């Protein structure tokens, strides 16, 4: 008999009462956090130190080498951005490499699922298409994309996609990256002892490194994934821990790269696997995702989402997960502790990411399905070990619609056969839609309520700002029921309501994983190209936000938007706040350079109003009229 | 030059003697004790039996304490009567000692049980060093030990003998151990630690008869079963040694009644320690808190009043700390309120337990098992009667510590007027 | 930053300026290292008896403070100590601990209003601030990189606070 379902809150209590330490307890144990780290005033880049700057001005104001707060915090931030770029770009490289392997016939588990995209992108790369087989094109495109990484003297191909205005700005600033890997190497070199000490120059380098992520590394990940796994289409699914089933084998796939998750989904749908599951007493196999790989298989295959970054340990604490399969990025080493209380098998798969206490089954693109079946078999065989007494699946689950892209969103806006941004631009011009905001990024135990995403997004749509989302932020809002068309009537302003009702879309659009922030760049570019709302991204009534950011990847994303001309609002403190000059640079001076800038605001409602104010400023500059409908401001806490 | 006489040379008596001397270099101070060896800590006797310390370590004051402080001693002699009119104490053998001010710090005696066979050899309470020595002397011939009583005292005794590698059975009448202190869940945390270390807990049972010849070798339980044991420890708490006070006509209820200056019904006689019934800050009623820290505190206060310094006693707070095989447990104040009007905040896990008892948003009791870090902070909050509404939600969290109550220290600075508190908030502006 | 070398006497206390503490926990490290055999960070952490810190940096509503033994005048820990391990030094006002006498009954932990005494499970004894007997100053005060920790009289500390405001 099925056990009565508990609430997610109860699951926290169960963890506590069993002495299971999760991210929240570990966070508490770290509190208070070191102020030097928080302010960005600690330098460990050489052995003259480690050095730190006294933020109160009485102690040392320079490190042993003479670097001051500006230099030190700039170098630290630059290295964060380089690491973030490296992460996304490495992900992109793996997909591009698999595209090549597939073309060469070495990765038979994959296919070209979007021929249209293959040809479109190949065209952009100048690859001959006519009369050639997909495989042949894939080889050339895979090679060409991989070549982008190692270029020495020219920009990666996708830089041509950017609005002319942005391209010109970057060229003048000399921040067009040569290749994708090179700016990362360069950033590691220029932040070494005795190299670049001018914080403004370091920030230009940071922007170059980050642009290589957004307009190349991440973009290659997005485009190559669309080719191999299919261009997403709007699709309905479910989110939250309630998607786990108490009578099926539950497999959670966690991490980022769809190379693994996609074939695991295929393996779980295999007849032979289903038969094996039934022989073990299970009614079937449920697969659910966590983190960005969840977004990848959600938007392409409709696979339900178990949770966001913060929920990974709770998922195991349901006691109903036979295996959690991970690849890389955002995987908490703390998982192994939680798993030790349950029967859950933790399986690492990536040669670059191993975890003490996890079983490692190495994933190879060449025999992907084979490995996937091995993993699924292990999970199924673990089903009889599930301790029914320890099973506590929360009841919460929510419907969502995912799978919007830069190419398809506006089919919905303009009617299925008119793929144009005209209706969006017109809605903005007429004031029915105030503007567009991308609310993205991680979730973070620092935000006690963990509802910052939801509060910010609700405030934005209430003021007729259309919201696009990626990553864990999208999942957090999906849990709150914001990613369904019905949400427009409940939460959105009148203008957005009219648009959503007319075309049947949610007021908050799911655009994919964190590499898919590149889709937002393309959407912005398309808005510029459609005309009427400015010549560059910096003129558009748009902004971005990461209310609960935590990963270095978020810093890279933030910077490529700022370098591309957008306002970016971060929720938590930025690790440069110990330098007044750096704070002034990132929040004011950089706007004169790229048109974009940073803002920092912990309160999500106030953060939303920074965006609204910015959008209104841009509308005014574009000489657009007032928005059609007025809305009330929610009181900030 | 006044004559100060103290009956009893344990925590309260010795503390009083020390305070007297500190404040009056000339006064004549006499300590009377029925024990020959004094200045040893009774609370450490179980540590001695467990083999954790030797007899040297039992001594809590320097051996030259009496000499150094110029204190006269009458040791190994029991005081048998007091004549308040003549202001004199009569000792065993007839010696009389006259006083100007007298402190009764006669302590308490372990409660025994009224069960057939209780006179047999091998049945003990643990209160005096002689008892401990005898037990230690016979341990080689002992395999099984029965301990009567599932409160802190009984369990502490059981722990000591368990440490010695004996097969220990704790016989507990209640359905679970520490029933006066915690509910079933928390007692389970402690019970499982004890059981893991070889101490068997037998609940819902009582001893009916001690069997054997001269020496005990079996216990008959009320369910008809018999348990082999060569040693029995009765660990059921203590009763105050009030006889000398009542026969002198002093007012005695549970213990010797004292006012807030620890003065008895006779203006020249004071009482302190396990024999005195004092105001309890958590319960807001008079009560005996037979505990080391209370005894020392009361000894100090009584001494000041014997010197005519009018030092009021804020009241006592019952508290106890035990460590079972590394599992730390602290209880304080009202731990299991019986009436209405209390709020309980608790959190438990397999390895730890925290419980706070509040009345009108003030903490009046606490039980900590496992993580005891915040115990002292809470003890101050209880003693000072601070409204803790603003920190209620984090009481059970690991992060709860002194820093978290600093806003309260600031807010109620009239209650936290000691300079130590004020020093910590000198730079703090909420 | 001037580091005045002052040791405990009746009027001298270690203060923490909560407006300057950045929670870097350098004092925690320095305290543990000072109570190690090697008195060297890298070596102290591999010593058999892991050295223990005697103070804790803790958070108060966005600020932080280094909480340490206040060497109370009427020290509840001394009253509660049933083994005679804790005592007051009449000359300096320091609350001292005799490790040899401590039996680990945690009565002091139970009564310290600052939570400044902790139990060392390995050695089974209580651990508290001993005012760095091996050095002329205090490890925590000497290493504090922002000057939040200060040893001196209350007047001196208050003077320092008002000076800062100007």
C-alpha cells in the first residue's frame, strides 16, 4: 500500500532527526564567513603571501607585492570568470567532439536529431551542405567548432551573430577573444604575480574571457546539443520531488552535459530494461533530473525534473532513489554522506569528476548506450534493497512548460508559420510588454527563504516584464507554478496577460540549461535585428538577474551580458566589494564602456525594481511611450 | 573576634570557610566533620570507582587548605546536637564547641530501599569515600552488578562499573530511564549509548528481595525473575541530614528552611548545601537542589551573611551534567513540567536531543544530549529570567551561542549588569 | 597598527570590536597554534593531540564577534567546578585551569554564560582561555588583522572606539 506522502518541509525534519547533514547545516556551520573572502581582499596567487587588505584602513592596504584592494579583488574576480568560462566551454567542447565522433561513425548511440539546425549552423561556418550526407557535414562542423576553441588570431565563428554595434564596441576595446581557450589561458597568466595590476585592464580581460563563453563556448554547447538531441519544442512536464514514484525504480540524473543524460533516458525506455525492472518487483522505471542536465532532457524529451541544485541531497533523502548518476558541475561532495544512510547508489561517470565514496562507471561517447544500460541495470538491481520504512516522497509536484528557444519562442508569439520577432517588438513598442528580463542562475542556501527567484519573477511579470529563464532559477520558479500559461492570469500584469492569453504561452519562459543563456543573447540579437527598439543590445529594454548566484559560472554569464550591453542584477554580495574603485567600475564606469553594468541587491523585490527602472530608462531613451497598464509595487521586505 | 563554626566539610562547608577567611583575616573558624578525610569531592567518587582518577585527584582543595587559611578542624567527629540558646554544638563523645555564628552544611545521605535482604554484604550506596574504597576492594570478585535507579545518579553509578568491565544491569521502575528529566525519545538516545557499551537497562521492573547468604548473590525482581549479582548499588537520590536541625528546634520541611540570606529560623544559625531548602529560580518555589555548584554558591553567600554583610541569594537552579561513554548530557531547571502553561521546544535526532521548556517566553528548563555547547548561555538566561521570544526559533540550532543573545544582553542591560557582559557589547550597536 | 603588549591584570580585558571583526577566524587559528606543541600552523595540525582553540568566532545579525573567556569576577565556572581544577588568580583576576585536576565532568561548560569553555573529547578535559602563558601578549589579539581584538582597560577600549568614529 502506498505510504502517505509528506511535505518537502517534513523531509528536512526527517533528515535532521536521522542526523543527516545537508547543505543547510553545512552552511550554518560555516557561518560567519570570512570577511576577507567575502570582500575579495585575500590574495593567494603567490608565495609572497597569502596577503590580505584591511578593509577598515588601519592595517595593510597593499599586499607584499604592493597590489592594493583594487588589483587583488580584480584579479580574484577575473580568475572566477575564467573558471566559469572554462566550465561552460569545456561542456561545449565535449558536445562538439561527440558531433565529430558521430560523423565519423564512432558514436553510434547518437543521431542528428535536428537536420535543420545542422545545416543552418554548418552554413554559418561556411561548410558546404548541398549534396552531402549529414554525417559528412557533422564531421566538418565538429572539426570547425573544435577549431574555434584553439584559434589564435580570430574570433570564434558565432561572434558574427552579435549585433554590429556590439561587435564594433568589442573591437574598439580590443576584447574580441581569439579562440575560446586562449582568453582563459591568458587570464590565468595575466593575473599571476607581477603581471596585470590595472583593475580596469583586468576587467577588460575578464570581459573578453566571458564573451568567449557566451558567444562561443556556451553557444556551441547549445547549438551542437540541438543538433544531436533535437531542437526543443514547447513541452509539458512536471517538477519537484513528488515526481519520484514509490513503486518504480527511480533513477536521478544530475549534472550538466546531455551526452550522458540523453542516452540514459533512452536506456530506461528499453524493453529489456523494463522487463528486468518488473522482474525485481518494480512497476516501471522513473527517470528524473536534477540541475541543468534535468533542463536538457526536460526540454527535449519531457523528462520530469526532481529538483534544482539545492534539492540534490533531499532527493536521496526520499529513500526512494535507486541510483543517482552524475557527470559534472554543481555536484555536492556531501552527497556521499547523505547516500550512506540510504540504499541509493551514487555513480560518477566523468573522468574529470570523481567523488570519493561514489562508484565510478566511466562514460565513453563511443559506447554510450552500452554504458547507459550498465548503469540502469545497476539501478534496477538495487531496487530490492530499498527500505520501505525509509521511503518518504514529498507530495509536491507542479506542472510546467519547457522548451522555448530563441528560434521558436516567437513562432508562438507570431503564430506558428510566421517566425518573426515583430509581434514581440511591437508589443514592447506599444507598451503592452514593458521589456524582457532573463532571471537565471543557481539557488543558494544563503537565501533563507530560497524563494528569491519566485519573488523577483512575480514582481517582474506583474509589471509586464516578460521573463525568460534558464538553469536552477527556472526550476525554482517552475516549482512555484510560474511556468504554466495559467500563471499569467494569476500573477502577471494586464499587458502580459493579454499576450499570453492570445498565444497560449506562460508569462515565464523556460529557455533551457545554464549554457542556454546563449539563447538569450540570440533572442536579444533578434530583437535588435527586427528593428524599432535600438541598434544594439545596450539599447534594448532588457536586463538579466541571478538572485541566488553561487557558482563561478554565474560570474562568467553575468560578465558576458554586461559586456554585451545588458544590466545584470546579482542577489548576493559580489567578491569585489572590498574595493571601492572596483565596485564603482562594475556598477557605473563599465556602462560607459559597454553599455552594460552590474547592480547588487539582496532583496528580490527591490532587485526587480532595479530592472524595471532600467527598462523604463531604456524605453525613454528609445522614445517609447509609457507602458499600457500600471501595476502596484509589492512592498519589499 | 567572632567564632564561626561550620558543621560539614564538603562543598558548602569548605566554600564558606574559604569565604569567611577571605573577608575576615582574624576570625576564628572551626570546621566539624564526621569524616576523617575531607576536602574530597563526593561527586568524583564514581570517577574513582571507574578508574578514571586516583584518590589524589579527589581532593578539590590543596592539602594545606586548613593550615593555610588558619581553620581549626574537628574531623572524624559527628556533631550530635545544637543548643541555640547556649550557642554551642555538642560532638560525639561530649565535646562542646561554642559559636557566634553557626553554619549547618551537613549535606545529605543516600536514600536506601526497604526491601528484604538489604542488610546483606555487597549492597551499597555511593556517597562517602569509605564506601567507594570498599567497592573498589571487592571488584575483583564481582562479575555482575545490579544498579537500582534509572535517574542520573543510578546511571552514573552504572556507567562507572560498566567502565570497569562489569556486567551491569540497571533496574528501573519507570518505562524508561531518566523519566523525571526527558521523554522517551531522548532517553532512548542515552539508553542506546549505554547498551552499546554493555550496560543492560531493564525497565518497568523493581527489586523485590535480595537473595544470598551473608553476601548478596541474586536479586528477585517483581516479575518473578532472578538476576545474578555480586554487587548492588542503590542509586536513588539523597535525603537531607536535617536531624540535628530539627532537634535543635529549627524550622525544617523538606530541608532546613532558610530565608534569602540563608539564615535559618535562628538568627545565629545558617544553612547551606544539600541540607538547605532554598528558593529555586526556575520553579519559583523553595526546594532542595542537592548539587555541587549550588552548595558552593550557598556556602559563599552564607559566609558573607555570617560576617554581617547582608548578601542576598538570587536562588538556586537545579542542573546536572553527565558524560556516558562520550555522550554528554546536561539538564537544568524544569525539564518535564506537569502543569499547563509551558511551551516545549525540542529537536531530536539519532545522536542528539535538545529540549527547552519555556514559561511566558522565559526559559525555565533545558535538556541537552550530545551537543551541550550552549548550556552555560542558557543557564544565564534562566537565572536572569530573560524573555527569549526573539531567539526562540534558533534555540535548538547548532549555531545558537552567546553571540546570538547579544541583542538581548543589550536590551536587558539592567539584568546583565555584570561588567563581563557589558564588556562584550561595548562596541555592539544593533 | 600598534600591538601593545599587555598581560592580564585586574583591569585588563580582551575586547572584540564587532564593527571591525570580519570573521576571518585568524584568532581561532592563532589560538589553536599557540596551544600546540610546535606553535607552527602547518605542524600543529598534524600533531597527535590536535591543538584546540579556546575562542569562537560567531555571527550576530550580519556582524561577527570573537567570543572568549571573560575571566569573570564572580566566575560561575569556578563555583561549579567539583574537582578543584578551576580557580581565580587573586592578583590578576584570571580564571585559571589546572589540567591535571580536570576530570571532564562539564560542570563548567554547563555554567559558563559565554559558552567559552568547551570539552576536548580526545583528552576528556575542559578547554578554556589560559591567557597565553608562553608569550608576552595574547595570540588572538596579536594576530587579528583588522585590530578588532584589543587588550586593555575598558577606558582604553572606549577611547579607541570613539577615536575611530571621528
